[in-house]
């Protein structure tokens, strides 16, 4: 018997076994296929729904943006009195799982911070889960600012450091590092503060915070 004939016999045997298995398990196979089709359809619907929700959140966000930029924080939270322009709270509640909803969440936290409602501000800063690294860093810096307002300077400094490390290409890195250093000074952790002041001068020589960092260092050196 040739190798070719032997191979054909193996293929035929495998085929008949497959047919036999299908006939014996026909009901289960159809059920499994139905589940797969339903799952795929569900995923497609979910993706389309998320896309639509993100677009809706983007439209609502653009409508309330001017109010937010004008520092009208309470109205930015609630929207207009007629309900034609939705506020940030509505956008977050309705579309918080989308990227635009997450951006609205950060703006909402900023509004509560400006209104000195630090508990709500911290809640929304901590709850931020968007994928944009610039906004991630801003949310962590927001947590730091809440700690700073509560005079928890060591915690604030650590959070600002964390914010600076999120995205090294961020234009706010030098600012976060400077704020971290200032809070270490307030927390009497002068060695950590000096290291960060030096880091600003080394890593960001053109930063507007270099001169201020040098001033702080002079004060710290004079007290030693």
C-alpha cells in the first residue's frame, strides 16, 4: 500500500468520525453556534452604543465648555435652567464610561474643587479612568491639590510626583515637580524638596519654575 493511499484512508476515517460526532451532538453544536452568534452580535451592538454615547457626550461637552471656561462652575455642573444645555454632572452620570464622559468627569472634579467641595472633587478625581495620559496626570494632580487644600502636604507632594511621572512628554511635568517640591518644603522634608528643585533645573532648564526653585533652595540652604 502506497503512502498516498494510507493518507487518504486516514482522511476518510477522520471525516467519518467528524460526521458521526456531529450527528450524535447536533443539538449541542447548534446551541454552541447560536451562543457564539448572539455573543458576536452583542459585542457589535455594545461597540456601536459606546461609540454613539461617546459622540453624544462630546456634543454635550462642547455646549457646556464655554460656561466652564468662564468659571461659572455651578452652572457648568448643573447646565442651564431650561435643560437645553446639559451640565457636567448629567454628562458624567449618563456617559461616564466613555472617553468624553471621562473628560467631563475631570472637569466636574475641577468645578467642585473651585467651589471648595473637596470631598466631591476628590471622589471624581479618583474615579477618573480615561486612557488619555495627559488627563490621567491632571486627575492625579487634582488629588494632590485636594490634599494640599487640606494641609496634607506630604501626601500632596507624593501625588504631584506621581502626576509628573505619568507622561514625561507632558508640558506640565515641570509644574508638577515644582508643586511637589513646594509641598515637601511645607512638610519639612527639605532633602526631597532640594532634589526636586535640582531636577527642575537639570531636566527643564528653560522652565519658568527654575528661578523660583533657586529662590527656594537659597532659603533652605540659609536655614541649615
